[in-house]
C-alpha cells in the first residue's frame, strides 16, 4: 500500500496538531491532543510557566478544532485570510511561529450584517415559540433547528451560513436552558 502525503500549509492549528486539514477527523485530533499535552506536562518540562503556557495554547486550539462550528469558522478564516494573527506559539509545541485565528475572538463571521432582516425575524419567531413550547413542541423545534444547522454545515464556506449557524446554536442553547429549568 502506497502512502500519500498531503502537503499541509504551515502555520495553522492543523499544523500544530500535525493533522492535514484534508484528512482531519476528531479521532486524529484527540490522539494528537493527548500526545501534545503529555509532552508539555509540567512534570516533563523544566520550566513550569512555559509548560503552562503551552498547555493553555494547546487546550484553546483543541477547543477550536474539536467543535464543528468553531472549526468551520477557523477554516473560513484560513480560506479568506480574515481574523488571522501571527502569534508566538509556546515552547514545546512543534513550531516556532504560527498564524492562527485569534483564539480570543470566538464570534468570527457572525456580525448582523451577514444575515437579512427576514432571517433575524425568523430567529425571533423561533425564540418566541421556544419560550411558549411544551416538551413535545420543543422536540419538534429542536429537530427543525438541527436540520437548519445541517444546511449551514453543508454551506460552511460562505460567511452568511456561518453567521446563521451561530444563531441556530444560540437557539439550541435556549432550548437546553429551558429543559434544565423545567
């Protein structure tokens, strides 16, 4: 069996975890994450603060790539060279400098200008329906929202769909919160 090597663009979170973007899976991410965290564990490094910085960076990077929505936002940022910053990666991670999405800005591509007034009205209507819904109606609303999120996933290369995805995620959070207090 011949191995195929995919050249990975340098300086991305995918590079930090040594996973080509084209072959990314959550299983590969988990394996790489656990390997990196072990390498920077304070017991294995001489400098505790350096290890802590590296672990913090790895954890934030993992959080971005392990979530479908934030990974899609990150990939959009890479594809469109938006919201990228050059950051010095902490010692212990296999790269010196990395151009990554600013990990503190988790709302990339989600400004209100990317969605229409009609879409925002539909979101408000769904919020109202959620607030007045009983358990079975909540299930139906959740299924509807999940279908919309699937459509967003299928169109994740467009900023408008990423913005919509965020609104739908917020509606799911409202449903979860409502179920918790009932």
